[in-house]
């Protein structure tokens, strides 16, 4: 009996040891599975980060001083633009890998295309003769190609502009057409405009969120400074500025800008069906070495005036977002642009954009 009991006892011990080993084996397998999942987590997060948060966008800008009851200086302009979605596999693309910014990790990358026109006249458009002490009649018709590097806190833009100034900018025809539609005074001095010249410009600008909103939902506030510069036969300048925004459901873009080189920022915002409204104020300063619209043609004699080397712009406006549509209106104040200018200039800027 003792031998039989001892035999059964040893057998039960062996069974318990086997069960312990089996439990340890199962725990080991579970631990391995957990470690594998933890190891895959960064890859999963990276894959999530690679998804494009920024949508493609179409924009239309229209600016005119008629909205504020004047017709002088910068009389009007328009710009039709498109920005791509985040470029995927850009590092492997033979056509894209040479572009600047593409090696920045943690950033999304987009390109943009735009066509636009700007129209400038002296104060008194009824006078046929050349007005020596007032700004020249001038227009620019241009194409713009931009490269953008975007994160949640920073946006870098490199833009190249190709266009034409002078008669083939068709600024004269545009202004006369609009004045016929609005039954306004027809300009009489366009034969004094600056001569034809090819327009070439390279522009760089960086924007960042110094104080980003805690959330894009509810009441929010942000502060967006920027700086940049341009080099070409149209403009040679450096600029800096800051925009403050306050409102409900702020857009996740980089502010509202008027039509200017390198100014694309509201054309790249996150998809959102939320309704939002906000107010904004911008202060912009510029140091100018050259402005063909005031200095006249580069290689030919033409009408010109003595420009002011330092200028300031102030924007006050409102932005509204409904679904994928974004609308903004800004009242723009310019300090005097040239030494014989009699007064500062004001105009209105409208922007409509649609994301997809």
C-alpha cells in the first residue's frame, strides 16, 4: 500500500510540474505576442502619421478698392489657385525627389499652382497726359508654382513666379471691362503704362504658430508670425509680420493673407465639416530694394517715381468656414508707397476656398 501511495504521489507531483511548465509556456507565448504588438505600435503610429491630414484646395482671391469707395493706386487684382494633397512617396519619385524640403521628416509636402493679375493706376484716371508725380499705370499677369513643407506648427514655402508686365498683362482691358460693368469712370491714361517686360521672381517665406490653439474645437486663439523675401526683376525685398486670430473652431491653416508672392497659407487646411468663425488682425512690414511698379522698367526708360524703402500693411477681417468652404473678408490699409503720394491707400480683399 505504501509503495502504491508513493507511486501515486510522485505521479501527482509530475502532473503538477507539467501543469506549471505548461502555464509558464503559455505565459511566455503571451509575453512574446505582447512584445511583438508593442514593437509594431511605433510602425502603426508612423503609418498613421503618414496619412495626409491636409487636403487639396482650390482658392479664388479677389481684391478691389471699389468696395471701400476709392479707385486709385492698387485698383484691383485676382488670383485662382490650387494646392495638392500631401505628396506620397515623394522621396522615391524621380520628378519630385529633387525638390527642396522633401527630406524633412515629420512634415507633409505639397505643390501649388496659381494664375493671377494685379492692376495699378494713378489717383486721377481721367487725365490723358502723363502724371509725372503719381505712380505709373502698370499691370502684371503671372503664373506661380509653389513648393510647401507643412507641419502642425510650421509652413515653409518656396515659390517661383513667371509672368509679364506692360501691355500684354491686359491690365488695361481688365480695368475698362470692370468699369463698364459697374458704370464707373473709364481710365484715360493707359498709353502711359510701363513697357512690356518678362517677370521673373523667386520667393521664400516661413510661417509658424508661436501660440497654437489648444484645440480646433470651441473658442480658440493663435498667433502666427512669418518672415520671407523675394528676388527678381519685379521685386527685391524682405518682409516680416504677425497675425492674431480669435474665434470659434479656428481653421488649422496658417492664417489669411492678401494676394502677394509666397503668401499662400489658407490654401492648406485640415478637412473639417465644422462650422467656424473667427476674427483676425495682421501687421506686415516690408523693406524694398526694388519694385518695378514704381521704379519702372529694368532695361528701358519708362515712367517712374521715388518709392519709399519701408512700408507697412494692416489687415482687419473675418473668416467663416462652412463644411469644406472657407470664406474671408479683410479691410486692408497700406502706408504710402512713394514719396509724392498724397495719402495712404485702402482696399478690400475677398477669399473663397474649397477643400477636397
